[in-house]
């Protein structure tokens, strides 16, 4: 009788050991999968952040070129080109097109996160949109130099504030315990920002 119980106990112990081993192995596989996912996500974020900064520089450069070419636009008007139907639409498109690309980069950052980087990206776009609105205000005199310069300074500050946030995200090493957050912005803000470069 006792020998039979001993056999049963030994079998249970053996089964328990196998079960624990399976649990440990499964946990290790799960942790490894999480680390690999975080490594992939980190790479995607790095690419998205780099693209955002590049597109931002392109958009700002387009604004600066419009300001620097003020005399060229004036000369075009003197040569007979209509200010309202030819020159103004050309200026709008030259500024708006690169800012549409900035918006696409902001959307990609929104998809990848984390929330702190998303907030920084939206702030960059919103403040940059203020600079665009100032530049594309064609009421005389144009351009409104003081207003445009103030808006450009705010935009530069927003970019400087975003860089350390982005750097902090990229410095964080992947960990099995790290979790990906979820985030979104209201449709009202999204629509307002997206249409900003094309406002009159």
C-alpha cells in the first residue's frame, strides 16, 4: 500500500516538475517576444522621429525661401502677373505642400508613440501652423515681419523642446515589462491643425 502511494507521489512530483518547466519556458518565450517587439518598435520610432525632424526642416526652409524671395514676388507682379490669382496661390502651395508632409509624419508618430513624443510632435505642428498662418496672411503690408518672426521663434522653440523628449524615448532599452500606451487627439484639433497651412 505504502509502495503504491510512493509511486503516486513520485508521479505527481514528476508531473509538477514538468508543468513548472513548461510554465517557465512559456514565460521565457513570451518575454523574448516582448523584447523583440520593443526592439522593432524602437526602430520604427527612431525612423518616424528622424522623418518628422527632416520634414520639419524642409517645411521651415520653404517658409524662409518665401520670405527671402519677397522681392522676386514683387517683381513678378510688376511684370504683369496678377497678385491674387497667380502669385498668392503659388506662395500658398509652396508653403502648404511641405507642411502636409509634416502632418503625415506627425500621424506616424501618433501611431507609434509613446504619448510624450506624440504630444511633442503635435505641439511642433500646431506652433508651426501659427507661423504658417502669419506668413500666409496677405493683408497689406505683406509679409508681417514682426508677427512672422515671433511665430518662427516659437516654432524653433517647439522643435528644441521636442528633441530631448524624442532622445529620451530612444535611450530607453527594451524590457519585457515595458508596455505600449495608447493615445489619440480629438477630431476637432486634428481637423484644425490639418487645415492650418491652407488657411487664407
